[in-house]
């Protein structure tokens, strides 16, 4: 049952996101759009609550239960940036807006970008760990030992993301000597 709910929640997330952007740019209904976009985390909260009810109802815990918790963690940590990303592309594609700028590639800008991604990951991991722990404590379902594997996976994701961000700070990626950015400028190299 939880697998069906996870798939349904994933589909609902993208459908509501598309509807929110379509009502904003194609129908120009900003209030309706805002309500839809603010409602995105509600989908994942509902999935988490249904997961909790499933476990409290006597279901045996499986890997799908912490997966459902991770959806809510992802929504809180990454949700605003996903909406901004989709908003920029929808605006450009369907409403004549400017082309969204790419992620920075070099130097301090890239380092800052990687630390922003790392922060989102750490928020997502912290929330997901909290939710998985809540699932364990609030249900006496058999098999919650499977949740412990998720602590390791989340910890590895946090460490790897932090290491990537740190590497861009310690060894900033330099532009090639003949590089030109989108504005026709030559990006600065720190070794000049």
C-alpha cells in the first residue's frame, strides 16, 4: 500500500507544481497559484501521516516507510529551490521570461552554490532522521530495525555533500584559459 501512496504522492507533487505554474503564468491567477504552490508540502505531510497510520494499524515496517518520511524531508529542504527552478523554466518557456541563469561553474560563486546545496541536504537529512525516529517511537510495528539502514544512508549523503562543498572551497574550479561566460566576459582566475 505504501508503494502506491509514494508513487501517488510523487505524481501529485509534479501535477500540483505544474498546475500552480500554469495558473500563475497562463491564466494569471496569482492567488490560486500561490495556494497550489504552498500546498506542495501538504502532499508530503499527508503521505507521512498515512505512513504513520499504516504502521500504527499493524503493518510490518519496510524500506518504503522511511522513504515516505524522506519525501517530507526533501520537500522542506529542497522544496523552495525546486519551485524556483521550475518557476524560472516555466516563465521562460511559456510566458516569455528571461532564460534562467545556469549554476555557476567556477571560483567563489561555485563554492557558494555548493554550500547552498549542502545546506539544503543537511536540512533534508535532519528532518528525515527526525521523522524516521518519530515513526519508530510512535508505532510499535514489527520490523522497524529496517529504518536503521536509512540513518546510515542519510549520514553518507550528508558527509558526501559536505565533502563536495568543502572541495570547491579548498580547490576552487578554475575556468579554462579561453573560457567566456554567457555575457561574453572572461571569468576571473584566482591563479593570475
